[in-house]
C-alpha cells in the first residue's frame, strides 16, 4: 500500500508584490506536520528563489522576502548568483 503524500499548508501571508515595476510572488509554505516555514519567491520570468533557511513563523518569512526585495531591488534580486536559468523550448 502506498503512503499518502503529506499535506502542504500554504500561509495566508503568501502574496504578490510589485518591485521596480516587476511582479513577484511570495510563497510561504510548510508540510502539515512541520513547525517551520519555507520561503520561495518567484520572479516575473518564473525563476524560483528558495531560501535555504527555514523560518519559525510565516510572518518572519514574509518580512525577510519584503526586506530582501527592497534592499536588492528587482533587477539585483533576479540576477543573483543563486539563479540557474532554465532552457526554453
């Protein structure tokens, strides 16, 4: 018998923001049994930026995303060294 997949809980703190005219999606989620939250920011081209660190609260995760976007700016954030572009087509 196959085990059920764990439920994914999406935080109500997840949101869309616009920085320097570029839309970003802030996604905050955790597995149902976990206590810590994962932070992922998706830029307008669909590139996903996932933090290595886990967060004790969804509010901390959201605040970190907003602070990072504001301090780095949209272009600086999208051109980070941790972005691996996907081939299209």
